[in-house]
C-alpha cells in the first residue's frame, strides 16, 4: 500500500497485477477494503492492473473533519479522474461500490475521456437522502435493527470488529468476513480519534456531503461499456436501484448475485471478475 497526490490531496492506494496491464481503478465505498482481496486477485489473474483506493476522509487518504467536509461529490469524482490519469496514460476501467458507485457515475459523466468502462456495484442513481418515487428505499425493518443499537467504543478495536460483525449479520453479509475487514480498517486508520474511526467504519461523511446537482437524468448520455452488479438480498439499496441503473445507462449489463447482500462475497469474486473482464 502507498499513496498518490492528486488534486491537492493524498489518496491511499493498493496495487495488484502487472503494472503495464490495462488499469481497473476501484473507488472505495468509502475505504479501499470495500473491494475484497479475492476479486482484486481474480482481476489481476485476468490480465489487469488493479488499483483500489480510499476516498477522502477514509483509510490513509487525506483526513480532515469527516463531520464537516469541505469538498463535494464532484470533487471526489475529479479525484477518480485525476488518479486514473496519474496511474496510466490510457483510459481506465472505473469501478465503484456503494457510495463509491455514486462517485464513479459522476466521474464517468464529468470526465468521460478518463475512462474506458464502468462497473457499478450495489449502488443507486441518486444521492443519499430522499429517493425518487420509482426507486425502492432502504428496507425499514432492517434499518430499524441496524440503527437502533448503541454504537461501540470506537477506540476499542475488538468492540468495533464485533459491531461490524453484528451489522453484517443484520444486513445478510458474512459476519466473520466483516469482522476481519473492520479490524483491518481500524488498523489502517491513521488517527486515534474515535470520530475518525467511526467515519472510517461507517462512511458517515456522505451524509454531510454536497451531492448536488442531480445526475440521474444524465445517465442516458453515458457511452461507456457498463456493468451493474447488485445483490438480490441487498436491504440497504434494494435491487430495484440496480435495475434502474441498468435500464437508464445505454446497453448496460445487469449481473444479479442471488445470494449476496451489500458486500461482494469471496464466493462471487470470480463471477464478478469474469463479467468485468468482458467490458
């Protein structure tokens, strides 16, 4: 793992595969560890250079006050384009997961020259907050269980890992995998401040971020080969959101992972990688 300076900020990155191979740039949602190791290695075996990175205010990227971001969603999109150009002279395949998928949509719309293909995983075509009437919102029963709990001591690594495992159980993800990832995220957080650990684990910066103007109405203008991946059991962004993305982006392919929720399980890594390699 290392860092790169773009747009006046530091972005934490990790690279897999041959440095001369075509680039797949994976935007974190919000940390790079949203992209599982198994998927990165599978893409690398398929002849790609994979670079996953932390968004601002996460991982080893520049961290300010995650409760009061001084940047916008479009700044994060510009980061993706600048990082892609910094890493390779050729257009990159851009992939975004969760809120990173929102970054990826804007990046592809605002900086189409920087990218050759687009993969959107477990995301939706509108910003956090109130959704359009035709899009299914968060499953309320699941959200009630998820957010009615008391938070952990964010300065306690084991407590944070246990909390993440319990969250995964509620969401329908693998608790053991979530516990391991949460511990890795905690270890990579450069600040010992509980608020920063909380931001790294939960991506709360997106609830404070300026995500205007809307971009859904622009999706029909995308001319990049696009793959939309969505877990059928995703209660946070139910599958109708992925279906809407695939309908509105011209010739997009929809890959539904029947047994998956919000995370890409290792058991689906090769299937997702194969679909990405076809773009």
